[in-house]
């Protein structure tokens, strides 16, 4: 994956996480809806770790 694609996906992932995190924190919403968003937040965080690792590898390969 290209560097620009990694950055683009990371940005999109972050925006989605912020949306779902807002839902999780909104106590006026039904608990089931909040749980679904909490699970999505977890999935997005795991994807963030994957993307960060790929970005780290990109820089390691550029320096090597």
C-alpha cells in the first residue's frame, strides 16, 4: 500500500472513530446502539494499530 493510501485510510478511520465515540458517550441513545458503536470503535482502533505498523515499516524501509 502506498504511503498516501495509508494516510488517507488512517484519516478516514479516525473520522469514523470520532463519530462512533460520540455515539458511545451519548447517554440519551439506546444502550444497544451504543454497544454497536463501542464494538466499531474497537475494530477501528485495531485497524489504526495495523496502519501505524505499516507506516512504521514504510519509514524503516526508506531508511534501510
